[in-house]
C-alpha cells in the first residue's frame, strides 16, 4: 500500500511539471501570435482605410523611409532620393504580372494628379523577377520607373499594388496601403497628407490668396470628417 501511494505521488508530481510546461509554452505562443497579428501596430505608420479616416499618427511614430537604388528600364544604374529632400515622394510598387497592377499601368498613361513638390515613382522588382521588355511596353513615356528588389525589402512590401507616401523633409513614412485604382489611392493619399491636390484640386481655376486659404481649411475639415469631393452629403443627401 505504501509503495502504491508513493507511485501515485510521483505520477502526480510528473503530471504537474508537464502541465506547467504546457501552460508556459501556450503563453509563449499566444504572445508571438499577438505580435504577428499587429501587437506592435501602434509603432508603425498610418494604414490607409477606405471607409473610415484613421486618426493622425504622431511624428515620433512614423517609420523611416529609404532612398531607392536600382536600375531604370533601359538598364542605367540610378538612385532616387526620398529622404532629406524638399519634395515628398509617392512610391507605387507594381509588377508586370498582377491583374490589379494592370489597372494602374493603364491609368498612369495619363498624368496623375499630384500636389506641387510631390514626385511619383513606380518601383518594380529587379531583373531577376521582371522583364525589361514587358515593363517598357507597360510604362507610359515620362513615367519614372525604377527596378529595385532591395526597395521592396526596405519598405517590407507585402505585395503589389502597394503605395507608400514619404515626407521628404523628415524622411518618414506618413502612410501606406493599397487600392484597386489610382482614384482609390488618390483618396488615401489625400487623407494621409491632408492635401486635396491628389484629387485633382490643382486643376481648379486660380483664386485670391484668402479664398484659397479658406477653401484649403474647409477641405481639411471635411477630410477629417471622412467627406471627400463627390460625397452625397455635400449636396444635402444622407450618407
């Protein structure tokens, strides 16, 4: 009887150790899943949203941008500066094979609306993944295209199409995301930057300085409320 009690005690101790180990391992797995599922998202740049306006992100939380080194479609070595410059940069990561990217290649055949002092650069992966001849057929004349696989790693691009907005003076990423067309991306960029020129506002007729200032302030207030040009609420319709 004494031997049986001793064996039961030993088994109970072993089971207790095993259960403690399993609980510890389970807690580690949950912590890793939380990190992978966005547990550190507060430290990154603002993610674009189509249906809601994300709150402003403090400058200290903007991630760092990176200059882009690569080659042009013609095979020339080139570097595009996006950090520590006076202009802002819209980096549009595209590929020649994805169906969603085809929409952008077609739309960029005509001039995209951009604010003054903002540059658009299309970034593809390098020659190990892309065909120069295919890209030459897709890219409209005058469109800045740089082939750079390292840039995709630097900006941790999850796939194409993907857009990143970098503020040149601070060298920080102010927003990033994706869309199904340039029109959607333009709305995202307008919300991230507070500049309606992405929506084609630059084509409006010139106005006196005071009127332009008031209009810009109204535009910013409307965007903060999630109301963009063409919204039915601007014409008295219910949302």
